[in-house]
C-alpha cells in the first residue's frame, strides 16, 4: 500500500459475490470457520462489522478489500484463517490497517488472526484463547485460538 488517497465502504449489494462452486474442501472449511466466528463475534458485540467490502485508491490505482470482521470500540481488525499463517498479518498490516484507519478515521487497531490450528511459526505471537483476552491484551498483534 503506497500513498493511500481515500477509502470508503462499498454498499453490500454491489460487492463482489463469492462463487464457491469451484472451491476445494479446505477452502469450504475455511469459509465455514469464518462464518461461525463472525456469528460468534456478532453475538458477543452487536456493533461488530462483518465482512465489509471497502474500496480505496492509492498510488497504484483503485482497489477493493474485505477484512473478515472489525470492532470499533475497541478498534480491532480480525482475519480468520483455519490454519495459522504469517501472511494474515502481512495482509492486515499492509492493506487492512491503512484502509480501515482512513475509512473509519481511527488509529492503532489491534490486529487479530483467528485460527483453529497452529503452526510452529506462531510460537513468537501473543496467543490468546477468548475475546475477553483480546480486549485486555496490551499488544497490538495477536493470534486468537478459537474452537
């Protein structure tokens, strides 16, 4: 992300729709995991924003992205991955963080990868086990191990 000019929420009815007919078994499991977490988060905090499509323009031109979930108070960006991957933090830090900060006019979000399975590369991450710990944690980046 270079030279972010603007970002705004794209109306849901005009957002790109997933065609899951060509997805493999693991991709479908990941989508179910994301949906289950989104429902849990919505029940936990009714003001959560689930899967917003956000359009933006930066030095490379127009773009579109979709974080899995966002809380406003406190400001938290969630990315769901069935199996932990460091790529989630790269995506959140380089794309979702600047786009959401500009769109919402908020700063310094916590960035949380929600996953069901861990890999050895997760050993250096702050690991939490429920949303209450996410709220209390002082670190800005963490992994939530969720059922």
